[in-house]
């Protein structure tokens, strides 16, 4: 099951960050140049009168995005590269949503990918570019008083990414990842004690099946569980981030009575800079649900 969720998250995050998190060093450009290259690489608007144009966003807005990105990048320990990239990617989306209400159209996403390939001299994986080609647009804005993004697909039912990987244990096959049309990610900053307590409880609580805690359903790195309280009580350059996800799942075939199960990614927390006092710990912990089962994992890669 952990392999299935690794596949879901690693594929999904690159669609969120356009693959830039590990390719463009923040310190190599000025704040405006860095953020402009991400946010303003093309004409991001389809003719839609309900979505305001972004003429009122100025250079200081871009500088703020770049500065915040740099703080997150500096806070990450570098020990778990996949978890670091997912974490940075989610913060990037959260900061971009602060710039206003706007849309990123497909042609500009693909143009940005081509530009990044030229900039880095490294081609993106063909499967990744194929997946991105299925994204019609990404909408940034606010809803329920939270920053959020909404992902539109050309296909009515969403973006289906075939995985067809062998599973482990009761999971026979990891079949595919589905990002539904209009899938959403909501962002919440940990801004007060209640939010801090929510994060701590999320990390330390155990998922149960028939009232019994099951190890396979609770795969959070023990170091994160042991040190979450110390981390939350310490001074941090970047506040932890919580996300709620709607419309993203991985479909698996199992040997259980449930047969095929769609595990929906529901929520996650990002903990940039968490350590055991000596070495870094995984900064990304997520929970997915399918049928009567909830699985909680840290990304230990």
C-alpha cells in the first residue's frame, strides 16, 4: 500500500509544481526573476469574464513568492528528497494561490515545461509530459476562506495515469492513478495552538480496523511521531502546512474481500525542518481512505 501512495504522490506533485522544485535553485536568481519564471511564463488566461486579469500583481508580489519558496527550501533537511520535493511543491502552490484569482492554461503549462528543459538541459520524463498534456488548466484562488487550487482536465472524467505495478501483501496490483476533473487542494497554515494540536493529533493518532490499531494502516516514521511535539514547540522559519485533497485516488486490486479499492488522498501535513535533533526526518505525512480502511504514511524516500 505504501508503494501505491508513493506512486500517487510522486506523480501528482510534479503536476502541481511543474517539476521545478529540484531543478531551479532559488539562490541562482533574483526573487522577481525566479517567481516570474514560474508564475508569469505566458498568457495564463482563457477568455473567462469571471476570472480577473492579473494586471494588478506587481513585482513585490513575485518577490514575496520567491522569498517564501527560498525559506522553505532552506528549512528542508535534504535527507528525504521525494518528501522534500512534495513538501516544497505544496508550499509553492499555496503561495501562488495568494497572488489572486487566475488560471494557468494548458498551452502555457507546456510552454513552461519546454522552457525549463532548455534552462536545465534535462528532458522531463515522457510519461510526466503526457500527463501534463491532459491538464486543461489550473485555477488558483480562495474558497472556504482558504487558498486552494482546482485542476481541470480535457477528459470529462479526469486524468488517468496507468501504473500497473505489482503490489505487496494483500495488494496484488497497483492499477492506476486518477486525478478527477476539477480535483481540488485546500491549504491551511498552522497559525494558532488549535491548529498545532490538530497537527500533533494527526501524527500521533492510530488508524484502527474494527477498533484495533493495525500496523499496516499506520506507517508514519517513528521519529516523526516521537519528535512532533518538540518540533511544534520550537521556533521555525516556516510554519507547518496542512492540505485537504478532493478528487485524487489510486486504484488497487487486492486479495481481500473488497477486491478492487480506490484509495482517496484525503489530507496531509508538511513539516519542513523536522529532525530528531541530529538528522532530518520525513517532512510529509498523508492519509488516504478506501472502503472501510484508512492508511496513514510518511514519505520515507
